[in-house]
C-alpha cells in the first residue's frame, strides 16, 4: 500500500491572486513539440476581500481555452481559486519567472497507506454497546447526519456495509453529487453512500478511472471501517467471524476517487477533491494516503494545502501517518491542522501452528488454508542445507530462499525453513519457486510479518519469530530425520498484550520540526476486517467465491477508525471546531494495554509519544472531554512563520491573510512550541536552563468546575505549572496557564512526560517531549 512518493512529469503552479495570465501566442515555439505536463494554478481565495465573486479566474481559463480546447483539466472555485492545465515544460519554466508566481513544481503522485477492532476499543474504554443506547456504536444513531468524505480508490456500493435500510433522509446540508461512470449509475448511491466523484486525467490512461467504482478494494475497506453499517456473520473465509461495522455507522459516506491501485494518487486530483468536498458539505475528511518520509514541504504538498482550506471551513481532516516504520522521523502528513494517525494491533492473533516431531508446537502466524496432514510427517530442511551446488549461489541467498538459490532435489517433498531478510522477493514469490521445485510448504522467519499477518491462500506457509525460527533450525540440525507439518490458520481471541504498535507504523519525531509532536493519536490498523468488492477474484482462495470482507493492515486502516470517531463527536457537538474535536480525541486517549501495563512497541519496549502520540483512541472519552485546546487559523499561520516560511510561501498555502499581517521578527523554531496544541514539544533545553510555554484551555463541561494539574515528569527535569488549579465559572470559559521546564543534568536521549488536568469527573492529558537537538 504505502511504498514511496512517485514523481511524474507534471507540475503544480501556485500564484498570488491574479498575477498569472496566459495569452494566445505567448508560448515559445520550440515548446510546441514537447510533451506536456499538468500544472495547477493557485489563485488564492475563492472570493474577493469584499466578498464579491472573482472574475479573473474565469478570464484566465478562457484565455487558455482559446489556445487549446482541452488544456484545462480541473477548476477549483470553492475552498480556493485555481485550476489545473496541461502545459509544456518550457511553459512551466517561463511562467515561473513571471511576476507574482510563487512556485512551479512537479505534481506528486502520492501512495496509499495501506469487526473486532471496535469491540476491542469498547473493552479498552469500558464502553458497552448494550449498556449505553447512546454509544457511538448504536447503529441507529452513531454519527447520524454527519458526512464523512473519503479520498481513496473508490467504493463498491453493493457491499452490505453500505445498505441504507432504515436510514433517515439525506442530511440537508449535503450539496454534492453522484457521478455516473463505467458500471456506476446514480442509482448506485443511496441514503448511505450519498455521493461519489472521480477525477480523470484525459491525457493519461494510467490515471483515468472513468468511474467512482472501487477496482482495488482499498477505498471500500476504508469507507466501511469509518462508517459501515453492522453486518452480522462477517468473516474472511470463516476467520475473524463476527459483526463488522464502522466507527460511525449512522454517518453518510461521500467517496472521492483520487487513486488507482498501483498508479498512486495525483496531487491535482487530491486538490480538486478537497475543493469539491468543501462545497459538498462534508463534516469529516479521511485520507489514507500521503507522501514519502522527509522534510515537510507544506507549500508544495497538495494534502497540506487542501487540508488547510478544509479546516478553515470547519471540516476536520484525518490522515494516516505512513507505513515507513519502525524507523524514526518517518511520520508524514504532519501539518498541525491535520489529525495524524499511527497504527496498533487489537486483541486477536491469526495463528498458523507448526507441529514438529514429538508433537512440539511452534505458534506461527500468517493466514493460510493449508490442506497438509495434521501430524508431522513431512521432512524439514533449512535454506542453507538446501543450497544449490552452483558456485554462483550466495549463502545469504540460500538462507533467504531467493528463487534460483536452492537445489530441486534437496527441497522436493519437504517443508523449507527460510529467512526473509533479502527485501526483494515476497514470500509468495519464494513459495511459487519452491512449489515448482517440488517443495510442499514453507516456514518463514520474520518478526514483522508475524505481527501483521499476510494472506497466503492455500499455500502451506507459516511465519515465525526469529526466536522460534532458531528453535526450528536447531531441531533440524540435531535430528537427521526432522519432520513437521503446517496447520491451517485459526483466530485466537483475547490475545495479550494488545494494543502493540504496528511495526510498519511511521514514527516521530517530526522531520526538521522537533517542536511539533507527531503522530497525534493511534488506532487499530493491524489485521482489520472490513468490506471488500465481491468480484475480486484475485483475493479468492482456490475453489471458493471471492470474499465479501477482507483483512488488511496499515495506517490506512487506522485512519478511518479515527475518522469515524471524529464523526461521532461532530454529531454530538455540531458547533465544535476541528481543533476542539482533535483535542477531545487526543486528551482522552489511553496509554495502557489489556494487561494494564504501558502500551508496547513491536520490540517489547514501552511506546513513546513518537510511536503513538497521545495514545490509543478512547471511544467514550472524546464525548465528554471536559476541556479542549483550540487552535485558531492565525496559530497555523504563525507556525508557518516559525518554521521559516516567508509571506510569499505562506500565501502558497493560505487563501487570505489578516490585513497587514507579517511574520514576527522573533519567529524561530522554538516558537513552534507556543502554538496552542494538545501536546507540547520543546527542544534544546540545556542543562540548568528553563523554557516556558503557554496553553489555553476551554471548558466544555460543567459551568462551575475546578481542575488540578498532575505532572508525570522524567528524571532530571522539573516541570512547574502556573496556576496549578483552574477554576471555571459560567462567565469564565477560557483560562491560560504556563508550563516551565527546567533541566538539572545533561541528557542523552529525548525525554517524555505528561500534564493532566483532572477533577472527579474528567482527566485531560497532554503528552510532552523534550528533545535533545
């Protein structure tokens, strides 16, 4: 799902206000025969400062159409003004030199980040569906009248998760449409899937869909995770059987198809989808996609730009953190106006046991429907012992069972033990080769795939940890007649510990911005069961119909869990701002697992805010947060100043700046810490020095209430909160407090702690990090 950011020969052009007009005949003649790329012309706010409609947008488009009929691809007129057009590379260079043009850069092709999970979250938060008829999981009321917009690969509207039986009328604030296309008519939308759009590039077969229908399954899976109706008896070929439903089953779904499986997601399509969604009236936007890890470039990032305008209009934007973990500084979608989601496991395991001679059981993983015998009657061999005698074969290749490295006669009729460290061949590719050589099964040694199960169909494949792999290897080496078998997968419920951070989940700190803590929150994203296109024969196992539900892992799956929760909060508090909803979700998060111990990473170490942000989402907490941290648009603009953006660059993101606004002469990276964010990150705290930050909280609980500060402090750090008691009244809804950090000794690694405001009813927790550099 998430691999890397791909660049194609297309360009995005951002200008200020009018500033760019092309006239017929202006193009350099030498460019006429060149290949053309897509540019996006950004023209700022969609209306004039006095509120009047703009006419320069239409004039500019008209001037281009006079040159070539189909040059303009998309027009942006709702959240911001602009359009995309296909121009030559020479034109792009020329236009970049014109007065008022901010930047010209390649149009990025972004990649996708890709049942029981909600029941597990209920258990973790102590919330029971039957005990609370107003819980977010009440299928008749959860998220009613909220609309979740999803930018993804499309939707399979026939899935049972999208039935509109017993659903009320479409919310009156919906202004969108159901686009017809290939195998998709207006009748495919209903009172559940109320909107569907797609964005074709008419000059590119790779990025022309012709339909909002999902052809890969990713969008359908994401949409049903966020807002699917309850479907009892759901399973993946009888695995993970139960009732599958989304986090906000009463919400309506609007799908914006901006991606094609394998072809990525065009930045120009993403911006157009944001523009449409703003006008359509969505309440939440969910994006399980993003760029590759690296220094954030908000001025040239279509997700960051589109999200900024959506948040300005009151739409909360939820994005996946990326699948580049467990490496540090890999988290993406880090703009502070985006709610960024990491991935964790839930309390079930997909277990494929390996039975050795003497009936020794090794608990493997992965999803297979093996038909091998249940008793250990098959000879075992490891990759090195089965190495081809050809001199060209490397020992490491044999150990990893790289195709072509093993001898046919040495693997025939045997189960082969393989490592998985070559990072070139997928396990299925290795087994395909082994099967042609006569092998009957494979045991793969891979800690990561043991945690996040892959699907192997009827192939007898099981995955074990390095520890268990060493035990199997020892058995093979010490027994001349080593035997074993691989059993088909079974689902183990109530697995502990859970949650655990998904090995793939991208981690903080934020690249280049140590004073902004990301990710924000964590949610289930490992082995998630959700709806799937029923015609996908590629996912079908031998002699079975294609599955109606599928199991996937990724931050793509974690993101819609939070999107669904955000819709539930929005439904209960329709006037809350996006930052208030984000704060409610973050400050009520959970930091412990089902063993009542701190949440762990895939290695067994305690998870830090770099892994899970504020923690695992709570289902009940955000509905009664007590206090919220509200972040205003001006805070985000000052953030851009503080990370070094000048006014010209900021106008590349922001439609309208306050009159006479300028960045403060004191703007610097340390000032990022002053943003009124639900978490705190400070850096360069030297020995025996102190740093101070302010935060303002808004009371959304009882009018008369008192909160006391509790601080979880790392060793060697003094944290003082002033005042340490907050007294709210009917007339005093907002209170500002100051936090002073002092460090008495040197420190070698980043330090973590938290500040919690509490009373008898509420606990409002904010994590903090003190980074060394």
